[in-house]
C-alpha cells in the first residue's frame, strides 16, 4: 500500500478517489469481489475460443481483482460471509438432505449434536448462567463478571496454571478426535454384539465437526454425528441403532479416550476430553425456529450455528490471526497476557526436538491448535470443492447464455499473472469497506423480504 499523503486528511483522499477518472471502473472491480478486504490483483486476459476455428469469440483483459477467500471475519468480512454460506449448505445438506446428493431420508436416521471440551488446566474466571437466566458468581474469585470482562477465561493464578499441558493438549486435539471416532465405533459395535472390525459391514459413522475457541484459549468441538447404513446416507440404518443408544455411546466413548504424551522433562501426561460433554438430539426444521423444552435443536438453526463458528477469529483479538515469525511477533502481538503466554509456550515447546512433528511454532499464532476448523467424514454430505465448482459452472453457463454460445462449442483460455494483494491506498480500503457493508445490507434485506413471503 502506498504511504498516505501527510498533508491531506483521509476524507480528502477519499474525495480525490471518488473524483478520479478511473473510479467507476475501480468500483466495478471491487463490487465483483463483494468488497473483499484484501483482494488478489491479477493482470492478464480471459478469452473464449471457437473449438473448431480457434476464433476469439469473447475477450476480457487488463487488471482484475479476485476475492482473497479468507474464512476469518476479522480478516475479510466479505469472504467470511461466503465461507459461512458454503459451510451452512454443507452442514444443512447432511442434516436435512434433499440437495447436494444427500437424500431426505437422513432426517429419519439417529443423529446427535455433541460438544466436546478441553479438560481443566487450572481454575479460570467464569460466568455461568442458570436456566432461569440468573448469573452465578465466579467459582474462582466469587465476583459477578460482566460478559465483556477481559478476565473471563484467564487463570485465577497464572503461576499455577498448566500452560505446558494446555498447549500439548491443543496440539494433539486432532489425534484425540481420531481416537474418539474409533472409540465411538467400538461402543456402537459392542452395543450390537459386534466386533469393531465388523461394524463397517452393518453401519457407517458419518460426522461433521467445527472447532471453536473458548475464552481460555482452548478449542472445543461442535459435532453433528449421524449413523448411516454401510453404504452411506442413502442406505438404511440398522434398527438397533437409536438416538438414545447414540447419545449413550458418545458419552461412553468420550470418557474412555486417552492419549499419553511426554512433557519436556519426560513425565507422562494423559490427555483426555473434558468432563462436560453436551449431547443434544436434532429435530427436523419446523415453521417456527424455537428450541424445544427437551433441549433439541432444529436442522436449520444448527447449520447456522456451525457456519457462525467456522468463521470466528482465533480469539477475542485479531492479533492471533497472523503467523508468528519470531519472538518479536509474540512480544508485540495485540493479545491478552494469557493468550500471549499460550503463544509463548507453543513457541518454546516448538523449539524442542521431541515435539518437531507437532510443528508448534508454525501454529503458535493459533495458540497451538493445528487442525482444520471444519472437517467432515467422506459420506456426511457434499464438499466445499463441489459447492464452489457448482458456483463456477453456474457463472460460466450464465456468461455463455449472455453471449448466445453453447458450452460444447467454446474453449476457455485464461492467462493471468499475480500483481499483489490488497489496495494501494487507505482511501481505497475505506471505500471498499463501505461497498462491502452496502452489499451485505442489500443481501440481508433481500433475505428478510423472502422470509416474509
């Protein structure tokens, strides 16, 4: 980005950009990215050639912008919205079916929405809310914390908090999930009188999960778990698998999982899931999205929850969304002292040979977590790639229809060179953010109008 003119205000620079000859062309490019905060700038050309004669039927060249594609709302709200929409459709397809190649019969299968937490590594400031809505005092300090209190999630006594253990748990969270999945299959097989290796011949475990950071800096997983027939969602689930059985097996499997890793001094550390395991039944979407008294949650609301979780930033500040390159990055990161201590621990442990495979320095900015934020089993539903391919094919077909051409008669030729990321000036950045806000408001307004019909 070019340095700002010290003799003008931001308002002056914005006015100058608005009055510039190329503003309208620039605005079209930004609008095409939905106001992406950090667009990728390319230079080159796109052409449509006649398959037979190689004649150029359509041409577009010059400078263009394409969306950055970042899922985090703190980095790019526009691309985060797109990611959230894709995550919603991915999740909803596996919950309700009827699209993306998933049959509607999945709504009749045993399903559960489970939340798996990290264990305690020391008392932290907390704010519990009872069903009546009354707030309980903090179990550590006895105070009533406001929901915006920066102390929430931080240790009561930082000197005794097990930062080392928490980072090792975080770095191995993916391995714990893998063991949990295996343990759940074993529990389900045992309930049917089967051996674990025989389970695949009778049923298939399908799931989708998303990771969310708690205020203490550790992730917990929200997972949709579904039991299909052996051939996937279109196959009938065995009658012995019920929602009640799935609930019990999830809780039993969670309690049984253990992974032992060494601390730096060689002492064994047992990694487990937290004792708080919330398992809720999933019901079909109703006309009025209201949570039932039994704690069940609808398919549509659940898909929206997961989409929201998937686009959250790492913590309560934006500093942890950037990779850590050196000790200076940690020292000057705009994070709480608690999060800084976690990052420092991950950085220090990452420098030890016994943890080389965990690559903790690479993931220090993620507080040691190195897994995917949203992942799923093969047969749960569609994939992000399929959703994006559908969108690309739709746009391609739309362009051909506008030009009056047939898909089998043309050849698409792309030749683009990378020019950079982001905008050239702070004025452009502010104008792009305003355009993104307007596009988002228009989209929300259209959605609300459709909902009222």
